[in-house]
């Protein structure tokens, strides 16, 4: 059973690296395997990774053109495969779902899918599916994504949208939300611990300020641009917001130590820090903020990597770990947490036909999230 489907749909295509998107009319895709669900896309968010991909900075990920981007979107179920899987049957026609980029058509049999990979709760899913499956494709990256009126998604990767959230509110949470939520979980902190978020006014960062405070941490947000700093300060979360251009990390460590009644340099500062910007300067600032035995969670992946001081790792026992999105279980937990605690991304919405205007706005660096709202042209 399905709703009446149109014979055509509109989609924005990337036809070459470093080129504007092109709006075209094509037939809608069709479910092809038992786990497939066809959704009507209601909102699709633009991520920094969309820019990185479109700029040609992710070699090997995008194999063919033309390509439909967006790996964080939300929509309404309109059709199943003719003989749906049990996972697909869990979603009825008309259900609203959030769709992350990872992992479309996970193989079900590899090392990761069989649960023999990471034991961290952030990554654990039902046996037979893993966001780390090396054989899976990724919506909006290695396959078409959400900048279209319809999309085929994998029932194992999507999550029900809580009633309290709209599609526009949900879309940014499908990458930015789950990524920063999982990164905070990977810090493994106790209530009242200090955590820093580098790039606190960006898409992930401003959500991280909200999650961190609601998780019970003392949150320090750091940024170095006027627009993002203004956005972070305007959230009124109770987090401390610092302009890295005006305050040195070493001086900030001394202030935190005094507030905590600590006299030993090794125990002054943050218990953990999450690095979202791609600059070496931001990474170095973050490392300076950490106490000895602290944890640095790296989310960004600059083309040339980061230079890491062996002294920090050896003499200060700083742990450096990476974090990439989270499991389907973590995705659902994050959505419910967001609905319960009123956590929302600051968004600016555009219709599908104005995706290139959205990209221009992204390059202004104002912070928050930019979203295609399909309802603006329906």
C-alpha cells in the first residue's frame, strides 16, 4: 500500500566539483530491496561535509555525476518494497522519519555488522547492522541524498521523529545532532565535569552547548568568529562562551583552576574537549585547555590532518580519540533527548529551488544550520 506517487520529482544535482547545483526534473526512485522505504522528503539540511564533498576534497567518496547531496534529512514514508523486511514493516505509510547518511545497505555479515568491532555503546546496534560497515553506502555522499522531493532510504538506518519535533527541526539532528551528541558520550564524563567545545557557534557546536548543559556538565564554548560567537551567546544555555582571539588558553586554564580550588597545573582545566574546527590553531588551543589525563575528541577531518604533540600524549597522558556519528540506537536516543529537553538547532530555511542561495549563505559563516524546507514550495 502506498500514497499516490507522482511520475516526476525535482532534485538538485551536483554535476561537477566546484560547480553550482542544477535543478532538474526526473522520475522518483523506487524501493529495490526488502529494507528499502520510499519517503517524501520534507526537509534536508546542509552540512559542512556537503561543502567538502562538492569541493572535491573527499577523493574516492563521490564516484559518479550527477549527484544529489544532503546526508541529513527528514521525511514521510510513502511506499515500501513489494515484500518488505521486518525492519521496514515497523514503519507504516505516513510515519515521519529522520534519515542520517550512514549506513545504507549495510552488508549484515562483516566484522562490524556482526558486532565484533568497537564495544563502545555509541556504536552498538542490533546484530546484522552497523554504521561502520565498510560495504555500505552513505546517503548524500556515495549515493544520492535528500536534496530531492523523494528518496529511497534503508529502514535499518532511520529513526521515528518524536511528535514534538518538526521535519525542519529534525533534519539538522541527523548528522550535526547525533555527531555532537555521540562525541559528548564518548568523553565518558561524570556529572559536573568540565567539557569544552571548540567551534561552539557552528552547526554542531551550538547543539553541543545545549546537549552538554542538559547532560549536567560544566560547558565551555570556544569560537573565533563574530557571527558564531553571537549565535552561541544568544542561546542562553548557561555555558561559558570564550572568544579565542581575546583570551589565551593558558590564562583560561588558570581561571578555571582558581574557580575549582586547584593549585597543581596538571589538575587545572577541562576534563574533555571536542574539536570541531579544522584549524591547527583550534586543536592546539583545545589541547592546552585539558587537564592531565584528559580526553580530546576529534570530530573534524582536515585534509592535511592535525599535528599532535608527543609531549601531550606521553607526559600529560592526554587521550586523543575520533568520533563519527553514532549507532541507530544512539540516533533514537538523541532524538528523544532533544524532544524532552527542548534542544533545537538555530536554522535558516530555503526552498529547494534556492539551494545555491543557501550555499552562498553558508560561506558567510554565520553559524547555526541551513535547511531546505520542501514545504516552502508545496
